[in-house]
C-alpha cells in the first residue's frame, strides 16, 4: 500500500467531495475541516484565508466551510474519530495491489460493516439512522461545472421534450414549461427525483419516484404560469371597468383575500360578464369599500340589479359622502343585500 501512496492535492479533495455527495444523495449546508492547506491557507484571529480553488468549488456546490481551531484537538474530535475508525477497522492489516482494489474493498466494507452494524453510541444502524433522521436535511447536489473534468464523469442530465417531460428509469416526469426542449440536471434520492437547472443548480422540480414502468408524473403547476394567469385576469377586469377602477378593485380584493387571489379574480371576471353596463358611481363606491371579495361583490351587484334606480347619483346639494352617510349610492341597499345574503350583512354598512 505504501508504494502507491501519493500526496493529495486540491483536485483530489474535490473529487472525493463530489463522490461522497453523490453517494449520500445530497450535500450538507456546512462542512467542518481540520486546518489542512488543501482548505485553509492561513488563519488570523479566526479569519480564514481559504484555498481559492476549493473555495470556488464549495461556493458552486452550495455548502459553507467551517474550520476547526488550529492546534486544538478538542475542536476536531469528530474528524479525528472518523479517520481513526477507518484506519483501525477498515484498513488495518489489509494489503492492496492498487487504488481500484482499495475502492472496491472499502465499498464492500461500508455496505457490510460500517453502515450495517449497530453503532455503539447511537444504538442504531447508521444507514437506518441516516434515512430516518438525517437525509431530509441534505440539500440537492449536482456536480458543479468543472468537476466532470476532474472526475472523468459527466453530471446526470436529461432532455425535456416538447411536452415538458423527461425520461427517468422507464417513467416520465414533468418540468416547468420554461425548460421545454432543454437539458436539466437530475439527482435521485431514496424517495424522490430532484430536477435542477444545470447552470445555476437551482431546484426546479421534485417528484416522488414512481414504481414500475410507463408512468407519467406531472405537477400541474408546471403547465401554467400563475403570475401570467393573474396578470391576464387583472387586464381583463381593467378592460371591463377601466384601468383606474380595475386596478383599484383588484388591489382591494388582493388585500382582502391574498391567499386565493387568482381564484377570486376568476370569479370576478365571470361575474362582471353578467353585467354589461355598470354605473360609474357604483364602481367607485365598490372600490372605496374597506374590504372586497367575490361573494361580497356578487351581493352588491345583485342588489343593484334588483333596484338600479336607487343607485342614482346624490344631488349636488347633498353633503359629501363620508362613508357613513346614507347618501352613498349603495347605502340604501343594505336591507336588500341583508335579506339576499345574510352571511354578508356586516359588510353592507
């Protein structure tokens, strides 16, 4: 073994991280290191001068670097314990013909011994504890640009077809429409398929892994852009009521029902189509209300439809409408709306 050992370099350390993160199916948000010069060049009052190449990799992969204090064994006990365990249990007394043999042996050792035995401290099997309590905290990982050249392996990608579907293990999964006919990155965990933008690494979709073959798994939100749909609805209402009044009414509904705003706009658009002509005074009065929703608007318009003559403009001599005055165009409809929609009676005064 001694004859094939060579000093490690930054590229080797990056390759090791990439292999480990892919094996775990994700990356942690922070990694803790001894003060090896492959990671930390210098430290002054806990300010670190990092190895530039490794720091670039960490930033691209999306994890933070935390270094133990120099010459402080107590702060790096977990690091030392792991190394000691591999040396004394995994490698002790073994001889190998080359690195390929070392890798194959350690992979078997991990599967059959290290990750399969009951841990003396936790009392759990490591792979079971990881799946139960730790894997959910791992962030998705895609090999950053440049790592493929170091590892000799290309990151996993798939091409989305014209319908926004990618193929993965005999099943198909949807991606947002913006990624039609584009390549996306894919990472499989134990429970789901994580799909990412290959340039930024940002997660764009998650799907539960489908059993069997031939399934098509879709997220309906991938086939519509909520922001565009809302903008179209707002434009339709503005066209119906006028730009200023439409914007005011939409803003009032959004403030009243922000979590179901799009659904409210869909209802309002349908409702307004039933009223080809609305009195400008009525629209202005509706926009001045402290709150508005689809059901409230429907109650007001039902009252107006029953007695439009009562919504005439107040005479010029009438005092200004203060919100509580009975000269308000809709104030006279409180009784009508209360009888037709009791649940909204508190909105009509």
